């Protein structure tokens, strides 16, 4: 079964770093790429929160 997924350009750029774009992809490959991007985002969010916690509140 074929399907098309529409995403904004920034997410497309992030996902295609982990995908081969010259072939048809299966759901497992797409999910794995999405999980990798989600992990990066989660790590980045944690780092920002740690930095924010060190900034004195006014």
C-alpha cells in the first residue's frame, strides 16, 4: 500500500538526514527516522531547560 505524508520543509529536511530518498520507504524506516529526530529534539529541550534553570529569575 502506498501513501503520501505532507510535512513542512524544516521537518522534511530533518527526516531526510536519516532516510534514503532514492527509493520507496517502508513504515519502519520512516518511523525510525522520526524517532531519531524526536530524540534530538528531546535532548535539545532538556539542555535548554538546564540552561534556563541556571539563569536567575528577576
